[in-house]
C-alpha cells in the first residue's frame, strides 16, 4: 500500500511514475492501478482549471460593472456617448491587465455601447460585453491550453436634472411641539394644563406657567421687543401674591390684575422707608401671563438644571439652513443648478389672500446662506382664547392649518416645469414639511384630520402638471394630546391615516415608492430633510 502511495505522488512526473512501476514487485497490479489513476488525475486537474476560470470570470465581471457605471457617472453623462464609451473602455482595459491568466483581443472581444433614451433627464444605458480565455494549469497536457470565459454588465442612470425647489414649511400651531420626548415631558410638567404643543396663548391665566419653586410667571409686554428697556423682563408671583423680579428679589405684594383686549395690567404695592417714614406705592406693569411658547424658549431660566427645549417650528428653520450647504455640495457633485425658494403656511389672515407666505424669489443655492432662511419661530401667532384666534377675528375659529388652500396657492405660484436638462428649463419640486393634519374649513365644512379627498385632488392637480411633490412628515405624537378631550375624539383615532394620505399626495421616487420621509420625536429634522432632498436626485444603478 505504501508503494502505491509513492506511485501516486510520483504521477505528477511521468519518468518518476515509470520508475516507480518498474521497481514494484506486483508490477501488473501497480500498472493497472496507475492506468486507472491517470484519467482521475487529469479530471481533477480539469476541475481545478475550470474553478480558476470561473473565479477569473467573476473578477472580470466586476471590472465590467465598474466600466459600465463609469459611463453613467456624472462626469460623463452630460458628455457625448463617445466620451463615455472611451472612459468605460479605459477602466476595463486598465484593470484586466492585472490578471495574468486572462487573454483577450480588445478589438473583437470587448463590446461597449452607450445609448441615450430621449432628452428627458438624459437617460443613459451603458453595456459592456467581453470574452476571452483563461490559461489552464493542468489541461494543457491534453491540448486544452485555455478555457473560454465571457460576461457582460449593463448600467442605467438619469442625469441629475437641474431643479427648482419650493420649500414649504408648516408653521401652524401644531408645529409648536417640542422635538424631543424629554422636551415634551418638561413642557407638560411646567404648564397648568400639561400642554406640550399649540400653547401660544395671550391670556392663559395666573400661574399657568410655574418655575421650580411653584411661582407663576408674568412677562412684560415688551419682552420680545428688541432694543426696548424692558426687553427680556419678566416677574414671578408666589401663592401669597408677592411679586419678585426674575432674580428673585421681592418687589411688593397684594397683586391685582385687570385685562383689556390687548394686555393685562398687574398692580402691586411696594413700600420704602426713609427717615423713619414708610411710603407705600402702587406700581403697575403691563404684559401677559407666560404661556407654553414662552416657557419653551426660557425653560432653563426657570429650571436651571434642565435642558433647552427646541420646537419643531424652530427646527424647521435649522433644517432649511442646513439644507443650503448640502444642496450646494450636491449641485457641485452633479454639475447642475439647484434653486431654492422659501415659503411657510398656516391660515389665511384678514390682510392676506392665502395661508402661504413667500420669503424670497427663486435663488441659486450657491447664493444662499443661513441668513436667507426665514425665522419661523419668531413669526407664529398668539392665540387670544380657545376657539378665538384674536379677540375680534375670525370666522374660522381655531381652524388654522389650511392644507387645501396651501396646495391650491402653491399650484398657482409654481411654473410649468421643464425637462431639467438645463438651468433655463428646470424641473419643479415642492418640498413640504408638515405634520399632515388639516384643520380648515372647505366648502363650509370643517376638517381636522388627515389629507382628505379634496386635499388629494389638489395634490393630483400639481402632479399632473409634472411638478414633483416630496413630503417630510413630522409625525403627529398622540401623547401630546393627553387630557384634551376634543383632540382625543376628533384627532387621535385618525392619526394612523395620516401617513398613507401623505403617501397618496406625494410623487413616486425612482424606485416607485412615495417621496415621503417620516421623522419621529428625538430624530433630526435636518438630516431627514437632506435625505428627502437626496431622494429626488437620480443615481446610477446596475440593471443586468
């Protein structure tokens, strides 16, 4: 048996094999075993050669993939087909030279075709087909020095089109919502009615907002007036009606108030003693009891150990500011022009014809900076009282999220889109940031739920003109409505319908899914907006 093993080992060299047979005592048996072994050895060698050829074919197919994608790269998709073809060929020929076991004739065994599909977006397909030979290690003994291998790859891309983006930001009261769950909890813990959103009330009442010591907060009427001597001034009131300044120094007592349609008068008595004589003075300050909006912007003043509370409406501004450099980088990378225009919406004010506010003209993103973005946080309206937006206006009560009117107004503003093949004929895209819940009166009926059939018809009218609709959905959090019986009945049960309705409104992305991106509490609106922006830009992809 040991001698047979020696013969097998020697079979790799014919002379050694014959010498081994000659020295075998049982030569006839050995000869028969050896003759049977030879085709087995050749078969094993062929299998090795075949496996090597298949591995080589896979590697060269990867090179073909790279070559095909090169032809659809942004550097070449806007150039002629011959330029793209030459670039793809250069990638293929330069990389296959690393494979010493591969031979081919590039003039007859490499086929690269580049074809454009019409002018819209300059859709381009690049095909790379190749064939060649894999050099064998063992099969050459039988006269098979090589094995034929071949493959192909196909890539398709649409040129990133030139685009105009109409960024429409919801600044209705429901966007006055903390962006984090901890912010929601903090706002609810400091308000008398546990309000976490839509808490911008002009007359919320005494001790509506309290500090860490249980003192109520009264803000000066000029608190928000930049440059005024009383800008940033507020007072604290304890349960015995003693009044303190914001530093905690007692100013007086016996607080009394009276309210008009525009301001609350807070009166307190202070005493001073001079030369043994005490003088009591009546003092009056004018302003409002602090509301939830004030709380979220000044939370750390009342609760020094707490964290700053950001609202969605302020994060919308930050997201739009962050979108500018991102859009600039994408425009440079794709060698196209992106333009951006800013809008917001809530309700149709008496002096306005629509709920939409326009802030700038359509501007190349290369010319925009963070200061170009409107500060939505500083422009939200006060509520006068429940179901009364102001003391004398308006007939819509508190129905102040006019999605239908916004859609029809934007349809009138946005021009008919072009194919996007040049900056002079851009595509048009409406980027909408919203929580997706309407609260408006349409045709005499109030709706306060998801986009309904009327809203979706307005979406369809926009899309039928060739304008894309992309929606960033800032999810409506039902926990913020706890304790509000009206909302529990009229809003909460229908919140699961919001996302499907927005998906019906939106345009399809390149993969066919709706251009809708949802952002939850504790997630970055800025990152989500950039993701949504990217979804509107075409990418190269392999298709075969």
